[in-house]
C-alpha cells in the first residue's frame, strides 16, 4: 500500500545511511544481484502481481475508505508500478531510502494503519515467491531469490514503519501540547499580572505542566504578579501541594510574586495535616482578594468613572 507522494520528547527519525541499513538487514551483493535478475524476469508481469494484490485489498475495509475514487486508485497503482521498478533495480541508495521514508510519512498523514501495510507487504512477498517458483530456475536459486526479495521487503517495511511512528508521535505531541495549553491557560489579565484558574484533578504531571507554562509566560511578559486560583480543585495530595509551593518559589526567583487563591477549607486542612511548610507563600480565600493584593503591591487602583 505504497502511496509515495515539546513538552514531550519525540524520538528522532532513524537517519542511518542506505549502506548501513543494507548491512543491518544482511543484504549483500549476491542478494542485490538476484533481486536485479528477478526484475528482468518479473517486471513484465508486475501488472498481474499488482492486480492480484488489489484483489486481496478489495476484501479489506480500507479499500473503500482510501480507494473508492477511481482517479486516486489509478494514481496509486502507477506509483506502485514505479515502486516495484525501483525495488528490482538491485540498487539500494540514499534516494531509495528517502522514497520509502516519504511513503511512511504519507501513510501517517492519511491515517493508513500499519496493520494493513504489513499485511499488504506479506501478500506481496507471497505473490513474488509464487512467481519465482514459476521461473525456469534451479530450486536452490529460486530459494535464494525469494529470500533476497524477502530481505529487501523487510528493509522497506522497516523504513516505512520508522517514519510512520515518528510522524504519529509528532502528531500526538502536537495534540498533547494543544491540550496542555488549553488545560493551563496562563492569561495576562492586567499589565504585569498573570492569572491561572485551575479546574479539575491536579496530579504531579499536571503540576509540572503548570509550572512550565507559568515560568514561560513570566519570561515572555516580564510579569510581576501571578495568581494561581485553585477554587475549582477539590482534592490535592502531598506531592501536588508541594509542587504548588515550588511553583510560587520558582516564580519568586524570576522576580514575580505569587498568590494562591481559592483554597477550600478541605485543602487548607489537608495542607496543615500533612505538615507542609508553606513558608512565605501568599494565600487568599478568593480570587478577588488575590487580585486586590496584587494591585496594591503594584500601586494600582481601580477608580470609578
């Protein structure tokens, strides 16, 4: 099915050279010679092979999803014809590897599953093996030719899967970053004053995300006041409470005074019972109180007109 057209660390794409990859899959010059020979025997029949492969694909639900448009189907079949022509040249060079990576990228972008891709490669392997057996070759040469083709198919599948995985991880990372920005919306509500209302469950991971977002926003805006409102948080544990204290201390190191507002009676009791040292942390019962104190520290007043 070859359609060749951070807050979270993404593993880098495997940029090993064609020569290194060839060695990794133990494809030697004898294998390449046999693959080239198979091309002279089977390329005239490649349309039949591809046709048989599509007969299998038509039984899969992905066929209707991706190939119901005849123009797309014709385009992809032509791409596959080119793919197998390149496959059977017996020349695994840098451009060859690049084209396989493009296939992996394309599959990831359109959402074609690797399950179907690997199944499709397995079907091609079987079709080529059956075709090799029909050639007027010694049995030993048939076996070696089929083995060489299988090795190169595995190489191709590995390259495609590597790029597919990278692209999917990149997509997930982007989505996670977007969700993070939505769940930790640090807003400059007044010049030099930041506000982050937190709602829902807060765990250690989210606490770290909050710290990253807050410190980044302070660096960007040079804010002098930060209000962390937790009135929408019902429960916190020891680790989270300590993280909140660390956030206030970290902001102070950047020259920004923090206030935690909206402490519920339950959370206040929890902090006391856990024996957490709040030190010089500013706290208020409401966001309005926190905002008033922030205005006072910045010598700001709201004057009615």
